[in-house]
């Protein structure tokens, strides 16, 4: 029998402003988060662009200070877990030597995602990061405020950014669009002005936050009367010497994220976005001089790494690079032992069943009702550790099933469930 269950937070439309009564506690590389398995550091990687030397030093940091693993996040960043208390100074020195802390006061606000297979956006990434690190005003941004630099295909533009720059793949030097939150319209600026326009959009948001007095962290949290308006933004850009024109309505494109595969470039999917330092070093080795791109879909994009010997290295390391891998649609929260709130080691339980439960819908495993890291939209299967432990509750698209006696069989049946796509459906992952 099906029964109603609460709508997942990412599927809810916010009609009321969010009132923040505390500062943002989002972790960084210098502000560590106390987890059940030790401290956690989140290292921002603007645009996901990571050099070989930087990759090598991240592995050193994970081995020297952490649990010997690296985690990829839904913002294209890297996390280190199991850090010892008091390691902050040594970790900071190592990350600084790697060029991963160019401006310590700004390290939590360098949240920039970019189309991972497009070299054309890298100049935007570098310039926006430079502008952010040179601007004291933007240190007031929360660690959750997100910039997306999209080459025009619509992959990272689908991730609900606060500021989106949308280029034109057919004309990379022409005018681009800058979008504020989820607005229907946008402001057109010259491609060369895109990074500066994105910075000014963030300043516009901070001015609105000050006026509203709600301490909003994201553009979508602003009260209606303080909503960011394209006309006001265009006037601010003009006043700053940037030619700008309002575009009232835009047909926003959408492109699926890069699928795992041994193509050009190669895309690798670590299960749950978690790698041992041995696995990570295989990727660093294959990256050679071109570096790697960490994507918001917890994959790693490398230059063409074809050839049997190189692909054999990936197979031996247990890293998926096949488009039909079952891991494409399985996600999970941290679970035990990393989270004190979790009622189960959800990742171990998911691993035991992943190859036996293929189907159409993505599956997310959660250790508690917070459902951290669940997919956006409503077309997903929810596996939730029950309060009494040792069992899971199962729900599909917001409707709960009776507690299954055979979880593998129930999951296979649930994943075969299909329905019309929801308006808010996308393959992104909620942070």
C-alpha cells in the first residue's frame, strides 16, 4: 500500500523567504567541520580545474592528515575526511603550496562550476576567481552561493546557480547572457565582460541582502520585494562601464552531464565520488600535463586517455568509465561511521546491492530523514534507514511502499517505475 511521505526539500517551491538567524557554517579548507569520523575540510576548486601538481599534493594531504581518501562534491570541489584535531595549520601550508589557497579570506566563496568539457570557459573561470579574490565585499557571501559558467550547452546552468553566465557554443566571442537566480530573463553583455558582470551580480545580491535584513545565503531566499531585477542589474552594469541589455525571456538550454566513457575526453566515475589516494594517483598519472576537471556530478574528466594499457589501469583501480555502469544512478549520504545522525552504513549496504538493482530511476540511500545529497526533483527512489536499525524504508517519487522483506527485489521493481517527467527534474545532486 502506498502512503504519502513528505516532499523532499529540493522539490519544494519557496513561496516564503528563508530567514537565516545564524551565519553560514559551510566548511572550507581553513574552517574545518567536526564529523563523527574526525574533521572534514572542503577545498574549493574553481571550475573544477585541477593541475597535476595540485592533484599530487591533495593526495599527500589526504595521506598525511586524513583517512587516505578524497571525496568529490556536487560543486566540483574536493573534501578530505578523518582529519585530526590541530592539523589546520599544516594542512593550510600544504594547500597554499599547491596554489589552492590564493586568498584565505575568500576560500569559501570561490564556488564556481563550469562546463567540464569546454576549454572556452577556462579564461572566464580564471578571471572570475581573480576578481573574487581581489574583492573584500564578496567575503560576505555564504559558502553556498554558486556561480556557473556555461559554454551555452546548458549543463551547469541546470544546477540552480545564483549567477549563471551562458555563452554561445557557435559564437564564443559574441555576447553572452548573465542570469540572476532562476529568473526567466537575463542581461546580455560582451563575452569579455562576463567575469566582471558575474562579480557585480554578487555585489547586487549582497546589497539586496543588506536591505532585506534576512541574511539570505542564496538568490532564491530573498523576499519578493527585494528580488533581483534584470533592469536594475543592467543599469548597475552600465554605471560600471559595461554595456548591457535586458533580454526579457530566454529559452534556457539543457544538456546532460558528461557520461562515463573512454572517449575524448575520458570521463571517470568513482563510486559515491569517493577515491582512495591510490585511485586518485592513477587519475593524476593519466592527467599528464593537461590536468583534470572535477565535475559537479562527482566524476573526473581527463584528456583523451585511450589505449588498452591506460584503461587497464582504471579497471585495476576499480574506477568506472563505461556509459552503462550501474554507479551512474546510485548516490548516498555519508552514513556511518562519518555521520553521528546516520542509523546505518548506507554506502556499504548500497555497494552490496548496486549490481543487482538496475533500473530506470536513480536511487539515493539515506541514513536519516535529512536525506543529505539526494537528487533534485521527484523522480528518484528513496532508500531510508529505519528508526529501529537493520532495515530500510523504500519510497518512489514521494510515495512510500510497505517495508520490503527483500530489499533487492523491491528496489529493482521500484527502479522500473516510470512516469511523466516532472518540471523540476534534472540529474543534478542537491548539496
